[in-house]
């Protein structure tokens, strides 16, 4: 749980990163330290008879799973919940940004300027060119989370909608929509899109080589 300012705190961001608004999250949650990997998702496929997604020839194991739709990610979270008895789900957009910022107010969790070898993106100065990196290849943010910047975009729970100025408590997007929010940027996009406040969106059925997910565990009240 916690409180933070969501959106473009520094100016110069995209219109949909504004207005900046206060968000309060009232429930504790744990977020996946890493993006869900092929090794984890392939177990789900084996258990349910689902076709395994393509790894584009880059390798599976500890690389983030890609080529999965929003529904695929949601189905995985439900399977894992049933398997473990814990409550797994996709994070809301607000939960995602809170976790990505790691208590910071800068453009990236490490500061306002791009630094080499801090994330996997097209101009981040890292060794992985035009492909995903194994999870945990770069430093963790202050909350101990890896790859909240770059590597693959991540599905969130929310339908995409414009921000409003009013303070929000446990915000969740509209109940219907046409696009789901994605966050975090990927290996094929530039560093500007890796900022903690940057917002993306896709049709929920979209499956691409730059889009994966991570989950949160809801804590018992």
C-alpha cells in the first residue's frame, strides 16, 4: 500500500500522461520480481494442453514469455491461483506505475537521463540488440523489481482511458473498452517510452514479440 503522484511529473510527456494526479493504493500486494518467463508459461501450456507461443528463435527458459494475448495472461493467472491457492492477477495500471517508480519521482527509476546497461531498449546502450534479454539481466529498481523498464511491454488489468485530475484511491480503468493498457516499453522501442509515466495500449487479442506480462499476488486482508 502507498501513495504516489502518477503521470508526467517533469513535463514534456505525451498528452495521455497528464494531468498528474495523486493515487492511493490501500491494499498490500506483491509483484513478480521478474516478467513471467517461458519456463513458467510452458508449464501452464503442458498442464492445460495449450499451444506454446513462439520464442522467435531467441530461446525460452528464463527469457520473458512473448506472443501472448491479454486473455492468455489472465488465463495463466487463474491457473496459477488454482494451483497454489493464492490470488494472482494482472496489476492495475496504477499498481504497475507505483511498483515501477520504486518510490522515485524521476523519469526513470535511476534518474532523469538514460544510462547504458540499465535496461533493454533500442537506444539504451545494452548488449541485447533486436531481441529480448533473459530476465534479471539489468539492475533491479529500489523495490527489487527487474525489467520494469524495457525488455517487453507488460499487460495490465485496465482498459485504456484518459486521466482526470481528481485524486484516486485504488483506481481501476473503465468497465468496458477497446484497448488494454500496456506498460514498461520493450526491446524494439526507444528510451523515451521507457519512462515510468509512459502509457501504451493494445487490443486485448494482440500477440506480439514485444509484449509479455507479470503478475501480482493479492495479500490476505
